[in-house]
C-alpha cells in the first residue's frame, strides 16, 4: 500500500550529514525526508502536495474529541487513499494533529512561488490518536524505542525506527486485520 518508506536512523556519524529528526515518527520532519534519495523539483512538489492533503485531514479542531474527528474525516480519508497517492508520514495510519500547516511563499518577478523545502506539519496532538488504515479504528499510538540494527556497509551498529514499528502493538492485539501475526506464522 505505501509508496516511499522513510526510516529514522540514529547514528553519530550519519546524523552529521543528515540532520537528526525532531521526533521519532518516520516522515514527520520534512527536512529529514528531503535529505533522502529524491529526483527532481517536481518530485518534491508532488510529495508536499500529497502531504498537505493528509495533514489537512489530520487536524483536530478546537473543542472536538478524537472520536468526532475520526467520524468527520473518515469518508474524505478513504477517498484520498483510493487515489493511490500515499503519504511518507501517514503510511499505515492518519496521526491526529493540531495547529496550522506552515509553508513559505515568495514572489519572483510578480509570480508567487512556494518553497517546498520549508514546509512544516501541524504538531502531534497530545492524545496521540490515529486512524488505522486497515481496520479504520481509532488507535492510541505510543512512542517506540529505536531498534539496534547492524549496517554492514558502514561496519557498525546504529538505531532505527520504521513506520510499521509505531503500529505493531495495534496490529498484534486489537486490529482485526493483523499484519505482523500473519507474517510470523508464515516464517
């Protein structure tokens, strides 16, 4: 289902060239995403346009409960997913957020341009709720500890977090379309 997968790699040497992300949610920090392998300006523009659509749906309005938010956006979210344009942050679920989308625009010779590299997402909502794309339930997403992984190309150990790490607890215990349990049976 998802398109480009973003990992967070925590390593002293690696994080000198690629900045350390601002939180442990893969894809949240767009500066970290854009330091990955991308091709051209059009690709950046397309990624930001898709992210804006998901981020706009992710915003919980003031005085709105997470359940009311889920009921309000579920139809629009299903329509967005049916277009097969996937987010790099909202890979397996739509994370609840609050605040405003922030992007920088400027004029050049009378034409309005947008700086895609300065796009900022709304903040993560304090309830840490999300809507699972598999079962459409409202789920509490807790932060995960990074896993220690050996990178043979570097010849050393580093820590990483992937998008699916945030969802494994839900998939194993409360999602009726369990993903990780099925993988464990097949191995």
